[in-house]
C-alpha cells in the first residue's frame, strides 16, 4: 500500500484535495506527534486518523463511545478496501474471537473499541502484547469532549484514558471533537495529558445550515407547518430529526406527525432495544424518515443527508444545541436548524439543573454553576436580535460577520425596550406577595377587576392599573423575557406562582438593563386545509425520471442487497456530480470526488451503464 497521504486520499477515499489543515494534522500524527483537533461535524475529522493509520505500521485503535457509529464507519471503510473491525458488546463469542485473532495476526488497519472495553484487564493485556511487537499505529480518541466532567456528554470511563501515554509512551494520540468551548478544550488537554500536543482549531461555522428560532405557539402544529411548507417543497423525501425532552412527548409528537402522513418514528431509552435498533436502521437506510427522539439518539449518527434538525424543547446547553443541530447537512447541501422555544423551557431547565444531585465524584456546585452559564448562553442565542450564526460562533470564541441567511438576517426583528415595563412587573410580583401566577399579575397591572383581584385586595395596591397602556399579549412577552433572563423563578409545585430572584433586585434598582424582543409575525399565504391522509402530498410516489433519481434507485437496491445504509455506497452529492458530469469512461468517473479505486472496481461499470442509458 502506498504510504503517501495524498495518494491514499485519492486512490482509497476518492478525494483530490485536503481541507484546511487536514494534511498538516495527518503528517504530524503519521510522524509520531500528538494532536487535539476541534473540527465541526462533517468537516472530515475521521480522515485525520484514518489516513495516518494507513501510513503507519500496525493497527490504529479508535476509541469511540457509540456502537452505531462503529458499525457504520467499519462498513464504510470495508467498502473502500480498508481492513477495519470493531470489538464491542454486539459481537457474539465467535465473532469476538475472530476479531481478536485478526488483530493479533496483524491483519487489521483500524480497530474501533468503546472506552469501557478498552479499559478491561483482558483488552489491556491484548494491547500490551501488540505494543511489545510494535503493532499499535496510533490511538484516536473520538468525541473527546466526553472527558469533561462539566460537559453535557460526560462519560466517567473517558477519564481512565489518561493511562495511555504512560503505558504506551511511544504511540501518537489524536483527540477529536466537534463541540468544545475553551474551558472544555483545556480540560481535555489536562485530563488526557496532551499538554505538548499540537492544537488544531477549525472554524465552528456550518455555512450550509440555516438557523431559525420561533416562539412556541402550538409547537406540534408549528413543526408540521415547518416540515410541509419549508422542507418538503425543496426536499420531498427529506430525512429529519426532531428532539423532545421527555419520552412521553417523543411518542406523542411521532404519533401526531404520523396522523398527517409523515413517516415519523419515536426513539428513546425507555423503548425495547430491538425497536430502537429497528427505528434507527430504518432512519439510516430509508428515505423520508423523521426520527422523533430524546438526546439518547444522535451522537455518532453518520447519516450525511439529514435535511433538518428541529427542537420542540430548549436543549440543556448551547454546546448540546450546536452538537445536535450539527447532525443536519453533513453532505454540505442546504439544511435547516429550527427551534420552537419558550421562557418556560428555560425555567424548567434551570429547575432540573438546581435539582440535580450527583451520584459520582463530581463537584455538583461547580457543575450547576457552569450548567447555568451554558443554559444562559443558549437563551441568549434564542432571543438575540442579531445574526444567530454570529451569536453561536462568538460563544465558541470565533469572530464572524452577519451571515445573511438566518431568520434574523433575512427578516430583521423589530424590538421594544421594555425596561420600565419590566420594573413594573417585578414590583407587582413583590407587592402581591410572590404567591400568584402570571395571568393574575397581568390582571393587576392592567387594572382588571376580576373576583380574584378583588378578593385578595389587589385592586388597592399601588401597582393596580399601572400597566393599562400595554396590552395583555405584550405583557406576556415581558414576563417571558424576565423568566428567560432569570429575574423571575416559577414554582411548579405551587400552581406556577412567580417569585423574584436575586438578579431582580439589581434590575429594580436600575443597576442592570434588559431589552424585550417583540417580533412581528411574518405575513404568508395560508395553504388550504388538507386531510390528514393527504397532508404529505408533496412527496412523489412515481417512478424515478431523472438520471439522479435513477442513480439513487440503483444505490438503494445495492444497499438493500448488502444490508448497509445507502450513503455508505455513495453520498447524494457524489451522485449529483455523476448526474451532472455524465462520465462516459472509467477514467472520467475517477475524476469525480468521493470515488476511489475500490468503488470504481465494485460499481464503475454499473454506473456507466446507467449514465449511458440516459444519453
């Protein structure tokens, strides 16, 4: 096998050029150096260790937390002729023994293993044997942010990976992640002993993703309208992911979408394993599947043609949001990140953070403080009146100009500075004794003589009627923002009564300011009502007509025959290039990005037959 990085890139992976610092990283690792790589999802992280694995002697050990990702990556590598395997709990005794034998015989280029498995005495003994014979090429630690004790994906077993440099001192290590703020980066370096490693930080920008955030108002209906009106007209057979916080909401939302003709499948940790596996496999292998899931679904999902990621509940942190939305548009084609949120979501998340009690060795006071900071950053992103992409990138320490493509750039929101209204609202909560809900407080502010207001004597308070110049809808917007900014807390056990936080005192004293964002609804043509059975009418059922359609149909048949996801055969973007260029020879086909020697050998003649039949 040729050990030149560019030759491997072209002949095995089928690409003509590296992106950014990929080549520098690869040469650094191949030469025996350590590295920390921060690169967005879809940016080509895997090549940064896969190519050095083929350049160095021995087997590369890739530490990955997810079985689904191992299966897909091994299948993809085998498709292009790379000797890859995995060792995890999905293997029976015979398959496990066969994988270990192949490894010991030196016939495996890349081995994927979970951190729990790697740290067992038996596997460490296996590594010791390989190391003594010079058969370990490198260690790649994927999803390295899992080592952070304060992060959203903390895995305690990742902390044990700190033994690697001491036990195998001559073996290069590369730690990779798509999600890490500066604090998390430093924690990765410290805990994995990568102080002398070179750092490679790529842009966090995903320019093909359009970010949209809307205020909750019948969120399931909003989601349905988003899919039907904004996704299906452009991508009729679009795959998507919808995130919900609870298992109950997952199942209810999936059932709701199904009633309207959308193939939606639920996924959460409370479902039987075989059903979860079935739904995940359908999502990976079929077109037009929408997965409705908790965060139990997603990390390590390698499907490149996810056209949208939707959130109907506020995620736990801005890192979590970035990671989850990053599962859209990995193929570089246009994709959408859409979220419906409310200030009550933020209040609920804060309550969950405060109620958490640790069952491990973490300092939970520090965890709560950092978790609140990350949640506040996400709330800031949700309510910003500026470019959302700029807001997101600023959090990760990256400067950016307005993108011109998010909702705020496309339709700049009008705002109202409600500083005085905020003070009135907080004062009214205080004077009513911090024992009433939002609707009652609004009644007092607007001067409404309801029975409840009169019975409690609140019509005699100084705050009665002081806000009658503001309508009730705008008052609700004021309260939402006060809750979102953590000036008001909600007691869910006491009928959602409102009380003031410490931060409210400084606002009442004029020591801090707040801007209330009021967005005017967009005018748009309303589609006529359709029956639930025909709601998905934009999805064509006719036989494929274009060359691209025929190529996709051929790929689907091959994938089904081989029992692997279709994108492992070819990505959509590669099929689009074939349909556009219409190669006439194998030599022409070799010039198309994403087609290496093995795929020419396996599929070249079939593709040319399809192309020639179109001429």
